[in-house]
């Protein structure tokens, strides 16, 4: 991607990133603070997402300022350019990522135990990204590797959250 194209992409991406980060901060602030349970303010549920939201917002703003200085705001949107962008591999990967994540969050996570749902999500994500990258379904070795990775990651993540962080997960 050429530098002018990158500056334009940075301009648009920075706006999305800044708005998303600000939304995370707002929603983190709205999470319960558990004062009635005398919970330490540094351990409330919204503290980590809030800091991540602040970081995303600041990162988005820095990228926005840099893209403004480089002329990224000169988008020159055309029908042909829009068509190429919509059919680009980047947009396809983004859509597939959002769809797989939404299936995990809306279908799997509430209805299937975490220790099962998470490996399914990881496996589907790895297979989908490999398929998009190479244009065909991965071979048996890569599929088995993805399966082992997914199962091990699901077990490790479940253990870390439940046994080290004392976070009760659905179905756990």
C-alpha cells in the first residue's frame, strides 16, 4: 500500500478506533463498582476495559493527528474505489472475523460451557483465516494443529480464569 493510501486508511481507521475506545471507556464507567460489597476500587470489573479504552482512544487520536498532517483527510471517494475497497481481502477478513466473533458471543458463549465454546471459536477462527489466506481449506496437518491449539488454549484459558483469577465462567 502506498504512503498516500496508508494515510487515508489511517485517517478512517483512527476515527473508528477513537470512537470505539471512547465507547469502551463509557461502558466501562457504567459497569457496577460493587461499593456495597466493599470491593477494592482497583479490582472493579470496569478497570481493565477502561484503561484499554483510554489507550485505544489515545492511540486513535495520535493516528488521527498524524494522518491529518500527512493529508489523509483527502479521501477522494469514487464509486470504483469504493467497490474495490468493499471487495478487498481486508474487508472480507474483517467481516469474517466479526461474524465468527458474534457467533461466539451470541450463540456459543451463552449456551455452551466456556471450556467447549472457546476451543470451537479458536478452531473456527484459525481455519477461516488459513482458508482466506491460501484460498483453500488447510491440509490435515494444519487442521490437527489448529484443533490441538484450540483445545489446549481453551483448557489453559479456562484454568487461568477460574483457578488463578477466581472468575466463574459459564458452564465452568
